[in-house]
């Protein structure tokens, strides 16, 4: 008998967790039982995600930057590729922040529920208030000063120092490119191996996701059994999906302006890769199909596609970064926190840079979100609020990631005169995944 797909198991765990908690609320001892014997497994699951956040960034970023091999390539095609990816990511995060501030899904939670949440995580909220007060007393260039760590080992001890870790990883990767290949080979092989190990750890952690979701949702429902919390989750999911659809609209606009191609031809050409991305939630697993669709159906020459798309699968995570921005502000709203403009601008920078280190595998976005929450001083325990709907949203944002890769490859190809007519103009039935 075929094993049930992970995303279905996660959804089943979500439903069972809610049902189990609703049953437990009918017993006087039910809440204590869930809090004492079920919730700890959810906490362990969250801790395991936090555990690998910094190793994941270090390994993925160093590997991604060093794989460029020759900095001179960045002068033309490489520079335009990375520059465009950064711009689209900033647009994605900005769209997410605008929408989440307009919709305010977290504010639909009642004062009673919010008080319960805040009381449950008093230490975290106190820490946030102290951090916010300290930030107000700093100079205008403090954020830039804090970007460069005095000691990478000290910076790596806290997820709050995520920007410093990212800075070191990029700097280290550039250093690997600049030294002779025979000297960098061993180091690159080491980080390639570390990256593979971390990705396997992500796989192993995600195997426990159904049980972690069960525990998190059961504890969440028992401790905050108010219907407005689930209403807020619905608005949160709506905000993320609306933002993702807006980003696809941005890609189509970019294609029209820079390549003079119609949105219909673009979507028709890339749609099989989008469907595969939705089913696998993995940009890396979709990469072979993306490359085939881009070269054969969108007219991008292989010289460009073979460079732009693999880089995009590593550093272009527009859907993931948009979701991180929405999730961070939603969790802050749920805890009754008002994020300052400066903090939200910091979220743009953190989510943009963190998306570069997001592995192209299912669940990695949740790991990277830990870093964004840590930067903004938002309690990481708030992940419990959104994990229930994360899997279907992960499937949606992977579609955006892949669509962005294809759109940027067309723009870069056009800029270096490597965009021709599609080699195959009819619908290709070779991919039905």
C-alpha cells in the first residue's frame, strides 16, 4: 500500500489535534493533560526547527555564493540576475507587509484570547519590550554597525543575530571564489557536505511534522479555545494567498515590460512547472522541469537558463520571503505588539537576506522564519499559531518561487540578447506531475 504523502499526514495531524483538543475541553482534567503530556512534543518540534536555523543559513549561503565560481561573471549576467532577484524579493516582502498591515489578521483576535497568549509567554513579551526600548536609544546607523559581528561564533549562538550570520556567510563565500580553486575545493566540498546533511536533517524533522502539528494545535485549542483565533488564521491565510497572487501579477507585468511577451504565453509555458512545484513544495525538485519549460517553451537560451535558474532555486524565494513578512507581523499582532516602522524595514532586510539562505525543500521556509522572528523580537513560540496552515501555504509559495525564477530568466536573457522564440509552441504532455 502506497504511503500517504507528507502534506496529507500534516493536514490529518492538524485536524486530529483540533478534534482531540475539543474533546479534552469537555473534561476538567483535559487542559492539564494536554499541557503536561501533549504540548511538550510541540515545543520539542519548534526547538528542533530553531536548532538548525543558523547551520542551514551558513551551509546554504556559503554553497550558493561559492557556486558562482567566478566573480567576473557577476559583471554582466550574474550581476543582473542577482540584482533582479533582490529587487523582486524586496517587492514581495513589501507587498506582504502592506497587506498584513491593511488586513491586520492578528488584530481580529479578542482581547481575552490575546491576554491568554501574552500571559502564556510573559518572558518573551517582556524581552521584546526591553529590546524595543533599547532600539529607540540607539543611533541612526546602529543597524548598519550591528550588521558586522565582532565574533562569528558569538553571533551564531543566537537566532537574533541572523543578519550577522548572513553577512559572514556571504563574505566567506566571496572569499572562496577569490582564492585558487585547488585551495578552495576542500572547503567547498566540506560545506557542500554540511549542506546535504542539514537538508537531510530538515527531511527528518519534517517527518515528525504531523505529530508536532498535532501537539501544537491541541495545546493551542485547549489554551485558547476561542473561535476568533481560527477566524484570525483564516484571515492570515487569505492575506498570504492574496500577496502571492499579487506577486504573480508583478511577474507578468515584468515579462510584459521587459520582454514584450504576453502573460498568457508566459503562464502557458511555465504552468507544468508550477503544478509540479505545488505538488512537491520544492523548487529544487522542480528545477529540471523549470529548465525544460524555460528553454523549450519560453525561448531562453540554455547558456542563460543553466546559470539563472539554479541560482534562483538557491537565492530567489519571493513567495517564502513574502510569507515570512506576513507571518512575522501576524504573530506580533496576535501578541498585541505594535511593530515600529524601523522594525518592519528591518524585517524587509532580514527576510530578503534570509530568503537567500532558504533551502529549496519543503519546510525550510518555516526554519528561516525563526530567524526573522528572532530579529524582530517576536516570540518564536508564536509559530504554533501558523503551523496548522503552513503546509498548503508552502505549496502555494513554492509556485511563486518557481514562477519568479522563470520570469527573471526571461528578463536576463532579453538583456543579454539570449531570448529567442519558443522551440516548442504546443502543450507538452510529458510532465503531468
